[in-house]
């Protein structure tokens, strides 16, 4: 059962119509029709709002828990498996993706949402839209709920974080000085920077020497909002 099937089943169970949902989302009925026939997957950016409306979770609607269980079972059979190829309708294909790593942990595998939402360079705007899901080994339900992944754009944090790398981020509102963090500037410009604190200032540092340090002093520090701590960097090889 795919995401739209789950949504329709829950609508019926709760005596709600598809129009009730589209009105709640403030979208046209034709958009929902496109979701039903697979012509659009834009429902992903509404998934949290849909889940709240139907009194369920994004994990249930998207099948993340099912996919994580399937992946864990597959890994127990073959530890070299690290994922599945995706179908166009967001299902799981039978063909696994394998790794040449000998040891792979098989427990506590969670499907973590991936966003294209924060740039490591300058001038990018943070956007709240899930583009994919990544299997990660995370021990607790709480930690999993507070974890997201972000595909980085830009080279200001190179060579540690390159353009296209994925960062695993713990959603948190404060970090220690010297930490690499996801920061919002003026509420919408998303940055990945090393954060340094002083008595009345905050500095954002890049690893790439071509990008200057950005210092915010006095009342200017209120322009910055820490939204996450970078816990891990995932690179393609």
C-alpha cells in the first residue's frame, strides 16, 4: 500500500472526504487527483500537515517504518546490503544496493528524511520539503525524531563538507562554541558554518579560506538562529 492509498484509507476511516483534505491543505482537487495517478509526488512537502490532519504520523503515511523493517530483515540475510533501489511511486524495488563494507549493524535502522534546504555557501534560502529518505542506525526513538539529513550546496565548507555532501543534523537550538551547526540568518537564509562565540558577538566560520569570517555583534546576534548540530557527514564515493 503506497502513501496515497494510506491517506485514502484513513480519510474513509475518519469519515472525511478528499475535499476536506484539499481544503485543509489549501490545494486544488486536481492536485490530489494527480497524486492518485502518480503524475505528481508533491504531497511530500505536505506530509506533516496531512499526518496531523489525519491524526497519524509521517512515518506511517510514507511507509518509512515498513521500509526500515524490510531493510533490517534484508541486512540480516546479507550484511552487504545498505539499501533498496526506489520505484517511481516511492515503493521499494526488489533489487538491493550493496556495500563492500564487511560489517554492517542491523539493528535500530531508521528512515530519516532528506532535505535540499540549507546551503553551505551564501545566498540560499531554507525550504521545508522532503526529497528522499536515508536509512541510518539511530538508537532511540527520540533521537530519530530529532534527526534530519540535508544535502549541502556550495563550497564554503570545503574540503570538510563538499558541494553535494549529505549532513546528518540533530535539531537543537544551541551548540557549543566551535561546533559545526545549521544556522538561519534573518529567519530564512540557511547556512552550515562553524560557530564561534564571544562575550557580545557570534562569528560564522567557513573552512574554505576564500570565504571571510562573518561577525555579528551586539543586537545583530539576534539575526542568527541555531536550528541544528551537524553530527555526521555522508559523502559519495
